[in-house]
């Protein structure tokens, strides 16, 4: 409260002393705003000197301003970018992690050979132990560094980050790897069953693309050419069921002797014909079922020429779609590089245009102004022109 009002005086009276205006208060501010500005600094002992007041303040009025550790934040952001958005030197670490995962897979495959089982098992145990420590430390760093993002601050934000699919995958693989390393190379049934979890290392390959750029690119190509893909698959499916049905009608009553001398039928059911049609039109050709009559062979040859064309179309459509998307991404990168210089050029052009318009307006008004005003306006106009 104003000292004059505290003593019972009136601030509006002629003899009443006027309350000093707090520094920095604009002339049109009211008394409540002045008291708020004056009392805020005294209450917190000057801790709010750098704090904003009002709706646009960065921190609430009830909290004191804390000085952020710049080095701490910088290190947190650096680690988050290196793990989540790797560029430059960070790619070396991810290549090292990829080699560890690939080595685990190769050694896990070698353990299935009896002559290499013992040696590869020992090396695999050492490499998996090292991988658990590396991936455990990396996961802890990811959780800690996620605090540099606003949506992942605090323990609730960290839990939100840990619930991401790839983080859940890391937790699952880490938990599954611990018992595998714990049992070692023991020969009991439990150890043998747990060692089968080693092939979960395949799931670690998914973590190489944490941002999902590969899947996003493939999904965008499929969405862009969805009509063409649906058309090709639809015609291919019709060709498959029609050719299988016709071959089944022709070949269902044709007997054949097997190795034991018993008579069997290769196309005993329509499902057998569908299996033959799918393997034939997909150009796999296992040869376990083949038409025996000339009618069946003629139908198979005719529909193979038609069906193979439509079964091969999706591969070409996806290939061209991926090529177009990659080309579009390169074009977008070039556009981003050119956007900043173009924006600067537009800003300079607008500044020059504004200065010229202002100069023309001043020259038009010069005859109608006094000499003092004309001199001041001319100086201002000259100062506003860009340097040449």
C-alpha cells in the first residue's frame, strides 16, 4: 500500500504526498499493476528479476526462476540427437552396434553346427555379455537424454518415452538376453530351452532404423500407388482361382502310382489345385504337383502366361514408386537448401521497396513542411535506406 494511504491520507488531495512510481512502469499503468511489480521483487528477494509477468511469462508467478545448467542441457541434447537422430560421427557408433548384433547372429548360427558348437558358444557368451552392458547403458542414456524434449520431461515424460514400441522392444530383448547369459553353456534341458532365445537377436535389427524412415518410405510408395497395386492383385487373384478350378476339374479323376505302387491323385481336392496354382504363378515351381493330361497342361500353360504377368506387376509398381519417392526426397532437400537464400533475397527486396516508397512520400510532403521538420524527416529517410 502507498505510504500516504497507510497514514490515512488521500492520494487525490493536493497536500497528500504522491507515491513514487516503480521504475519501468509505463505512464498508463494502473495502481494494481504497480503494486504487483513492486511487491513481486521484494517477496522473492530479487529472484524474479529475470522472470516475466502475465500470461506470456515463461514460468508461473508462484515459482522462482532457476538457472539452467547450459552444459548439462547441451550434453543432454547432444546425446539425444546422437542416439535418436544420428548424423556424422554418431553413425560410427550405430555401425559398431550393428556389427555387434551381426556378430551375435553369425555366432548363433554357428552354434547349430556340431563341429563349431563349443568354440562358437564360448565366443557368443562373451559377445552377448558385452552386448548386454552396451545396450543397457544405451537404454539408460536414452531415458536420461529424452528429458531435453518438452513432452518427455519429468518421470511421467520418461515413462511415456519408455512406452514407445522400439523402447519396449529394447526392454524385451534385454530381459530375454539376461537368462541366456546366466545359464551359459550348461547342458540341461532348461539351459537348452533358454538358449533358443538367442535368435531374438534378429529383433535387434529393427532398432537400426529407430526413426522408421525405411517403413515410412515403403508405406508412402504403397499409398501413392494403391490403385495400381489393388488392380494387379485383383486380376492376379482371379487368374489364380480360375486356373486352379479348371485344372482341378480336368485332373481330379486322373490316378497316379506312387513309389509304393499305390494309386493316388495329385489333385484330390480343390486346395491341392490352389496350392499348385499359387506355386506356378509365383514362378517358384516346387514340382510336387503337376498336370498329367494334355488338357490340364494346355490350361496351365495358358493361364501361366496371363497370371505371371499380373503376379509380377506389383514388384514393378513398388520399384518405380520407391524410385519416385527417393527422387522426391532429394528434390525436397535441394528446396530446403535454396529456401533460406530466397527468403533473405525477398526480405531485402521488401526493405528496398519500403524505403523507396517512404522516400517518395517524404519528397512529396517536403514543400508543405517547415525547414526544421523537413531536415529531420530527410535525415530519417536517409538513415532508413539500406547501405549500398
